[in-house]
């Protein structure tokens, strides 16, 4: 079972967010010998995780998740933005508590108390064995977080929580399934900037007519990631808008050009083009505003570009 198939299945079944992390971790941690002993299969090790959330200032929601394999994350959501802080717990966590720090931004020291009966979730179709369970409950202790430049903050001593348990299972590998109704696009464009450290990604998808409501026929996403000491930070923006924000001048005869002007929290405009000599241009003042940091530019000669239109894709690496 591939990572893409796992993600698609979790979305379709509307399973809790951290379950997908447990599944992907199980695939990544699968010992090489398991495949050799049983071709086509692997053993997904058991996992436990506690997840809870609190309301932050400025209408942000702060979710904390800690897994039994020392995976610790804080995810902040608000409007069209998501900021995730990932760190490895310094030591194995207690089975009924969360002890973690996110650099200088936050600290969490809580204990979990179950409430009511656990809920059984469906077993995944590519595995054999019992399915995951969710035990509702409450965490009590200290919950403290303050984002960069104070874009949000929270101080709490209690929150509703869930303990997610994923028993060990025997699963089989497979190929990613094809959707019965794959999305249809008029054009897609992606731009990536990587430096070996921080990175930035921008993507614009222009859906074909009648495949989406006119007001949301263009889908924009931007992400930025960096390492701040022991903390991995991933910032994301997702938003939909009308086709007027993704223009294709002379599309019928020269599809290798586009003008992009996404709505807030994006600012500015970007123009993509390819000359007869196959030289790409990606120019303008397009930028995106992530919570807590200065706006990041999304254009320039150092971006790796890929553009698809009329069932043809072209791409170009930045100059070395």
C-alpha cells in the first residue's frame, strides 16, 4: 500500500487526523526483513498516540499530538493557514501523558484520563488484524504555546482529548488505485525553491469547466518549511478562487503562458511564459503571508517550474 493510497483512504473514510500519521510511520519503519520473509507483505508495528486541542488567540485552534514512537507535533489552524511544528520527544513518553517542548514556543505537561467507552474504527482493507480504536477522555496539566510574533497564544490546564491505538497488523503492499472520476484540469503550474535548507512550494490548479463551481474553479496552495534548531516547521496556505485569477492568454494557440493573481493571503501577480528558445520566465511580485513571519516571495529565477496545459507538460530546472 503506497503513501498516496493511504492518504486517499483516510480522507474518504474521514478517520481521525493522527491515524494517517500512524499508518505512514508504520510503512516507513517496516523492517526490510519483513518483506523478505513474506513477499508482498509487511508488519505494521503497534502505535499509541494522544491528541488534544485548545482555542488560541486570534481565532486559531492549536492541536497537540504525541505518538508512542516519540513523534510530537503542534498544529495551528486558522482561516486558510496551517502551521505545523514537529519535534522528536527527548525520551519515551508515559502511556497516559504528554511531556513535550516546541523550542521556545511551547511546553506541554499533561496526563490523560479516559472518559466513557473506546470507539472501534474499521480495519484497513489492505491489512489483517484488529482495527484502530479511539478512547475519549480529558488531559489535565499545563498547556502553553505562543507563536512567532505572537500571531496566536494559549495557556490552559484542561482539554478534551483522544487516545488513538493502532494494533500491530499484517499488511500487503499495493499500487495506488485510480479514481473513477479523476480531476480534469485546464492548466496546472508549480514552482519550487529549495536551498538545501528552507524551501518554498507554490501550486496553481485550474479545473476544467463544469468540474467545480465557478467561484472555486482554481485551487492555490503554498508551503514553506524550515528547521529551527530541533523543530521542523511546515507552513501551508490553501484557497480556492474563480478562473479570473488564473488567466491563459492566447490559450488555443500558445498555451505556454499564464498570468496568476491569487486572492488574500497572497499578494501581487506572477507571469509565466516560455520563449521559442525554450527559456522559461517566472516574474512578478507574487508573495504569500504565512502566520507569524514576513511575506515570502514566490517568483524569481531560482524556482524550478512545471507547467501543464492541453495534456502536455513542460518543466525546467533553475540555473546552477
